[in-house]
C-alpha cells in the first residue's frame, strides 16, 4: 500500500456488508433464547461466580422530542412529557422483579451504571432521580464506581448534570455528530457549537472526570472541508474521549433514512477519506490516541490507561475500561449479557409496559452460547481490543490462512505461528478480519441487507 491509489483500491475491495461486533454471535444470528427461569439463573450464577469483580447496569430511556434521521437506535418520538412518570414506574417494576428473582444483585458490587437511549435527559431531573436513586439505594457500589450518561446538549440543563453528579455519576457523553449547519439540517439535528460547549464546560465544573463527544462520518452532505471544521472545533473543546462512528446506512431497518438522496451520501473511498482526515487531525494536532475501532482518547483518560494495561473491553455500550461478566439491561429493548447468554427486552413500549407491570421478565429474544460460540466470542473480542489474538488450533489456523489469504497478500493482516495480527495498514479493515473468525456468519450466510457497509 505504497500509494493513495492502492488504498482506494483496497477500500473498493473490502467495503462490504459486515457486522459491527458489539456482540458475538451478532444479533441476526441469535437462536435458542433463554426463558425467564433460565435467564435469571444465568444472572444468579454469574454473580455468584464472578460478582466480586463488579457488574454493570444499563438503563434505556427511549424518548426523544424529535427524530434524527441518521439514528439507528430504538427510540420513541414524542413531546408529551407526561410519559416520563409511567416509564419510570415501569423500569422500577422490572428492577423489582430482578431483585426478587436474583437477590445477589443487592449483595454484589455495582461497577458501572450507564444511561442510554434515546435521550436520557428527556426525563426531568426529578424523574431521573426517581428512577436512579432507588436502584442505587438497593445495591452497593465498588470503590471505582462509574456512572455515565448520554446527553443531547439541546435537551440537557445544568440541573440534570448537578443531580446526576450528586448521585455519583462521573462520565458524560455528548451527542454532537457534525457541527455544519447544512449537514445538521438534513439529519434534522440543529445544534450549535455554543450549546455543546456550554454542557461540556458545565460537566467539567461539576467534577465529571471524563467528557466524550460522539461524532459521525459519512453523513449526507458531509465533505472533507466540513468534517475538518467540525474536528477543529472539537479540538478547541478538547473532550477526553471522542467516538468517531461510521454512519450506518440501513434504510430497510430505519425508514427515515430513505429521505437521503444517493448523491448526498459519501460512500466507499470518499467516505473513508472523511475518517482519515478526522483521524489525522485528532492524532497529529489533538494529541489523542487511537483506541480500538473508531475511538480516540487523551493519554490521561481511562480508555488509554485500560489499553496500556490490556484491560480494554468492548460490549453493547462500546469500548469500556472495565470488563464485567454481567451487563444487565433495564428498559424497553435493553440488551443484557452473561458469559453464557444474551437477552433483549421487549422492543414495543406498550408490550414492555404490560409485561413488567405484571411481574414478568420481558424477554423479546436472546441467545444461549455454545462452547464454540464462547471461544469465537473471546477471539473476536480480543482482536477488536488488542489487534491480535492467539489461535491455538492448527485446524482453525489453516482455515484462517485460506479465508484471509487476500488480506494477508494485501498486507493487512499477518498469520504467523499461532498469532493472528491486524497490521497498521489493516486497521480500517478490522471488521473484515473479524468475519473470518465468525463461524455463525459463515454458516448462516445472511443476505447483504442485514448489515451496514464495513467502512
């Protein structure tokens, strides 16, 4: 890859539909969902065996006042804030069911509490407190407890941040995406730099130890000049972490994305050039370090230290600096995981409400991992966080040598001895390399429309 022409050719060659690998197996390959009894037994067993390491809790708040047309999350669009109190009661009812079925949740230390959505700060500070305080009061926390929240600067007030800080929250992630007015117009997210800076500064004044900005490349009407201006403004604010996500174009799943014209969307090498321009500025001008795939952090941030220690982990919340064996998700569509199972809650709000208020665990779907699944899961997770993985099986190495032969020839990966490594030139193609370790994907052979493009 001695020339830019060679890189463009590689982008054309490897920009194919591919999973993002926030889990293995990926959700389209899930099967044999655990029933409520099997699932709660898995949670109990995990806490009994691994609980002193701490566990993680995720709360999903689905509400947004307006629809961002790029969004792929499970959301409920409404301006009627009277939905807040009923939803708080529903999530607390789900939590109560878990406490009854899994009493170890009271005894084992909580390591991480993350609020996601949707827009968690759609809820008023009072209703957020009504939701979070009873949960924290009914469990104990580790000495290194981390409370984090995703916020929309357009909907977040200082009062939100003050209340969460009082409850022990210490990390905040701001949805930014792009700061260009023309791009914001087409993605239906008008957000000024001043709004974003105000929340960033308020969080720092209140003692939040890490502030993250979420950016997206590949949005409609985005150009090299526009993304450069967005990154330059980001560098002025100097967030501790930056997530630079690829826009996932999945209109067959999210119909609002059909409003984009094909001519408005940067694709292939044009799209990847946006990432490379932003990456160069972050590394060379901003002093950030590249963390795994699409993430950057200052050397002083916890993600950087976790990478140095070899503790970097990846789950449904993205890259995290603490690995826990239990991630319990509460709320509509929330996903949970243990070493043996994945579990997703009911995705339809009315059905979720009915089931939790009747005392059920609101299972929508899930997966029971086989021993082969667990082995592949660890291999993919290791490659996603360390850029290399040991492959002790000779049979698997021989299979990988065949499946990755083109990537090896193109200088993107190396298979040497028992180690598979992603080379520096191959980092943009990490998801492609992971596909060779994905046994279920090969067996299932999903249609191309299941996944977004790898780049």
